[in-house]
């Protein structure tokens, strides 16, 4: 497999235009997009605190399910996603919260 490294920018419309070199091989490819995290996001108070907790081995990142937990059946999932006692769905509440956008 040959690797081509090309820098690109994702526009506000979430599109990327890539111009490959003339000698780029043709055929199927696998695209891997690595998003660069801006320094301001990496250095946010939250990330600094997470780094301190990680360094002190106090950052909890593994939250296993309790041993008594089990996978829901399709019927159970449907019952949870259906209308609430007042007849409205969770999507109704989400749309009400968002308002016009």
C-alpha cells in the first residue's frame, strides 16, 4: 500500500476538495481523516484539569456496566423510545427546547 499525505481544510459546508498529484495511483483507496485539535481547545481549563487528574492517576475513564446489567430486547427499547405518559415523545421535548433555529 502506498501512502499519500495531503493537507486539506474542511469548509463550513463540511466538504473537502482534494487535488492529487498526477502520479497518484488509481483505484480504490481508504481515506483516514485526522482532525487537528486547536491549541486553545487542547489548553482549555477542562483539558488542563484532565491532564492533572491523569498524571495523578485519578482520571476515571473506564465505566464498566454492572454485572447484573443485560442487553435490552427490541420490545424494551421500543417501549423506552415511545411516547411518554403525556403522549409526547422525547423528540417533541428536544424540538421544544431547541426552538426555532
